[in-house]
C-alpha cells in the first residue's frame, strides 16, 4: 500500500480529513522546520508528507529519551497491552523513538478537552510509574506524529514496523467518562487550554534547567498558567525555594510566549518552541 493510499484509508476510518505536513531537515546547518499544515484531500503528492495528525480515536504512546531506553520502555508498554488483550502496532522512527498506536472506539465523538484527559488516563494505565517519560503532546487534538512508512528526514530512512499485536480496541467505559468529566466553573471566563500550553514549561516540570534567567523568566510564566500542584512539582524539579514562587504570585504575572522563546534559546531548548509551531499551538495563541 502506498503512503497516499494508507493516509486515505486512515481518513476513511477516522472520518477526518487528517492534517499533513512535511518535516524539512538541513543536514549542513542541522536546522529543521515544518511546512504548512494541509488536509490530506488537498496534499500535492509530488512530494510525500512526513507527519500527520493523530486521529481522534487513536492514542499514540511515545517516549523521548535515549534510543535503548525508549526501546526498553516500549517493550514494557507492549507487554502490558498484550496482557490486557489490547491491539496495537508499533513503529520505529528510524531515529530514536518508538510510536505505539492503539485505538479506543467512541473517542472521536467526545469533545477535545475531555478526549485529551481520557487519552492521558489510558496512557497512565498502560505506562504506570513510567508515564513520566511519555510525551503528552501526542494527546492534543491537533498533535502531529511521524507517518508510518514515511521517510525520516534526519536519517533518510523509512519509518518501519517494530511490532504489532491483534487483540481488541480499548473500551471507553462509563466509569472512565465520569472520571474524566470536564466541569467548567460557573460565572468564570474559561480560557482555551491551548492558549496556555507550552512545551518549555511542560519540560520544566520533568527536567531541571540550567539557572540562567530561570527565576526571572521561567517562574513568572509558570505562575501564570500552572495549577498549585504543578507549581509544587516545578519547585521540586527545578530545586527552587517555593517562597520565590509565592513572591511571583503577588505580582499576578501574565504568560509571555515571546519572552519564554528567548529564554528557551538561551538554554538550548529551542526545539520545544519549534515543536509548538509545528503542532499549531503558537499560531492559535497569537
């Protein structure tokens, strides 16, 4: 099956005109960027895409560590899926990541905010204590993932099948729907969650950054968008005295994407911001 036929089949199954993009990588400068997102029905097939939108009823579990550790985690996750008799297929990106694809019938009929929560909860059930390594960016409504059998621009090799298992699709139960029910506060303006999403801050919750202007730039932006429990996690991860966070709370800071992009560049985390552009979050914020 050609890549075009595969994507058209996925569109038919998901009843979505999946968004596609092409990842461009310059070998000499080691810089990369993504083309504009284009629906499958409008893609110019004189050039193959490399990335596609994750389907609404699809859950993609990926870890972004060293290749051998990624493989170890992937095998553990696959073992859990087999024990639960849940179908999956896993693709190796030909670089360092493994993408486990599984499906949950009915997810396509649920609103974006709750669907994301359901995908996270299912991923946590599968990954257990190792969920901290899972890339949660794949759970947003318009997240892009490397296309199966496409060419990886960094390695110039095709993404290939690593493993598969035929069982059944994940069952979305009434209990799961209740556990992830989104309750919006009354008489409060609810801000679109994507307007407050930041890969730099997501990474700061998991990995300690070099200090630099961390307390001056990272902290106020985190205070602007994170919950109390997330701020406590941030303090632990970054080894920051919580009194500094309380100090910023008194100033009621607002989220400043431009400021964070400069900070990310200064600590060599600019790939987080590139990903934000790729996934369409930055343009929705601006």
